[in-house]
C-alpha cells in the first residue's frame, strides 16, 4: 500500500508540474490559427462545417468546440481548456502505460516528466486546436493495437481500435498515417509467428483444442484485420471529397514546409533528446557482450509505429510529392520516442539508471529552451 501511495504521489506531483506549465499562458490573446477556431465556433451550428473547411480542417473538432463554448463561454481559457486537459491526460497515460509495461518505478515517472516539460507538447496543450487531442487519441489507438497483436483478439478491443482510428482521423486527417506503421508491425510479427516452431506443450495444447473443435486464436488475425480495415475505409469515405479539395491546394504548403535532409527527422520529434542515450546504451551493450533482456513485442510495435510514418512523410516531402513534413502533421506519433526511452531506462541497472535519468532531464531542460525563454521575458 505504501508503494502504491508513493507512485500516486509521484504522479500527482508530475501532473501538477505539467498543468502549471500548460496553464501559465492560457489566458493570453489568441494567435492566428486559434482565431480561426474562435471564428468557426462563433456562428450557428450550420456554419461550423463550412468555416472549418476554410482552414483545411475536419469539422468534428469544431462541432465539439461549438457545444463546449455554449457551456464554458468564448474566452481564451475556455477555448484552450480542452487542449489543456488532453495534454495533462497524456502525461498520466504515458505514466500508466509504462507502469504496465515495465516493473520499474522511476522510468514511468521520468517519461511522464519529459512529456510534462516537452516544449512542443506544452505548446499544443496551450493551443485552441485539435493537436493535443490527436496526441492522446493516437496513444490510445496504439494501446488497442498492441493489445490486439500480443494478446487474444476480442470484439471490444477491435471496436476500440476502429473507433480510436476514426476519431483520430476526424480530429486531424494525417493521424491515419498511424496505420502505416501498424500494418508493417503486423506483417513482420505475423511472418515471425508463422515461422516459429511450437514447443511440445504448445503443440499438445493445440492438438487437444483442435480435437474438441475449439481453437483459440491469439494475435490479430488476418481476416479480423481485413474486416476492421474495411470498416475504417467505409468510415473514411465521407471525408474523401474534402481531402481531394485539400490536395488540390497542396502546392501552397511549400510556402511554409521546406525540404530538410535526414537530420530533419531528428529535430522534428526531438529524437536527439529522447533516443540518443538509448541508442548509445544499446550499442555499448552489444559491443561489450552485456547480457540484455529480450525485446518485447511492445517495443517492436512501438518502433514501427512511429518510424514508418516518419520515414514515409519525410520521403514524400523530400521527393516533393506531398509536403507534409511538419510537426503538426506528425503529432500523433510524438509520444513514441518518449515511450521507447522509458522502456530502455527500465532495462538498465539501478546505478546506470540514475545517471541516465539525470542526463536525460538536464538535456530535455537545456534543449527545450524554457529556461532561456523565462530569462528573456518571464514566460
């Protein structure tokens, strides 16, 4: 009980830090994109859809905000409060996920603190736009997919996976990119699973189940994935005319989206902050022959989940096919590097863990720039 209370106290402290940082500027004047949100929800219900599409946005977030502002008002704080709550909930979700995936106490705490201090996540939590909600829904969608892939496929999990996929899509169209990484992870895991020989116990259990006419499937089966994919496709179809309209204006994106080299991927998701130490640690362990724990299915799926969309969007951007290489358009995968960092922290020894945590925290604060910003203008 004391251990559980200690974990709860640590989480509450981190949530207070995250909420305090995010709530500091929520009453300041709206900036240009937020003014679009305020304008879109200021008219009648019938005006919302047309005003949302003017800003290349799906209307679902703005319908929600229209209802919300009828209850909470149209002040700056009221417009930004859903994003602030989603940003704080993201901190708690990251802590909860790593607490389930790892037995370590401090790894989930540091990862949640990194999310609380990340300047980009702080910014999206202060903005009257859908991006903080996209982050939260994207993480929930990942959890549904992992549960389907590594456990027994259940109708409620499949329903949750389809629902979070469609909710994310109708919050922001680019969140559909999550499926690219998940499909790659599913294909590789299915190939490995089919190539692995059954143990004697598993083979005997399978024989008994088959003889009784019952075979319990584990993992996301192909026919289930195809059926759920068809449901998602049907759910996406109503948005296709608007997507086509947006694509006709894709040349305009070049005005604010450049064509950075491969290092652009590092800067976009702060990979130098969250993955530099894990990569060095894994490399040294391999070179020295240090015994390491076998990578879990969660780790493998997580790697594919954020690297495939990142590489895909960067490639399309570099080839000048589709200029989407912008943090807002890849916001759904932003928690991936932090989670991977937390998994690595939990796998190393206690002494190394303390040093790594101190280095990560100092690096995050230094690279985040919040200290410098506070010294400049007190914000």
